[in-house]
């Protein structure tokens, strides 16, 4: 009986991972290490989803030192809609539907136009760290997206 339950659980986990990956448009996903086209079968678990790579070498670089690539990994989770934002990455405040920007395929919302304006003025390097770094990711209360 335990084997049957374990097998059923493994099937559900595998099926949900496959159905989630089916919703990701891999034509638009870039390897977070090299920037080349990512492949569905070159993935690593990250937070509430998976991040994708172009090859096993990039995948290994990530798994060997994932914290080094945290901002890029968080960005990819957001850009592939695997996670949903719950708050402003600067203030932690409630999101204003009229205050958001898109950065390299990832939409980020803010509590107000002041925070939005602050983000718009940042360099791409600053945006990557201050909008997608672990501190901002946590403050923005990202969580696994509801599957539909």
C-alpha cells in the first residue's frame, strides 16, 4: 500500500512539473548564465519553480553556486510567470495596478508612481539587483503562481 501511495505521489509531482513547463514559452526563455536559448530539459529547482539553461555546463555552474545567480534566477521565475508578485519590491506596500514596468520580459509592479519612477531611472544592472535580488524578491512577496 505504501508503495502504491508513493508511486501515485511521484506521478502527481512529475505530472505537475510537466504541465507547468508546457505553459512556458521556451522560444522566449534565455539561459540565465549565457543568454543563449534555454532548453526545457536543462533545468534546476529554484524557490517555487524551475530555472532553465542552454546546456549542462551552465546548469552545473548554477547548481554549484546558485546564490551568485539569484537575481537572474528570480528574474527568470518572474518572466516565465511561475511566480506572482504580492507587494512593492521597495516598500512592501500594496500594489497599484497602474504602477508597473517591464524589464527584459518580467513585469514588476509598485505601490505608487514614485516607486515606479525610481525603478525607471535605474541602470539595467541596478534594476537586476534592486528589483530581482533576494531582498527585493522577499519584500515583493513572490509566491508560486496559481495554475489554471
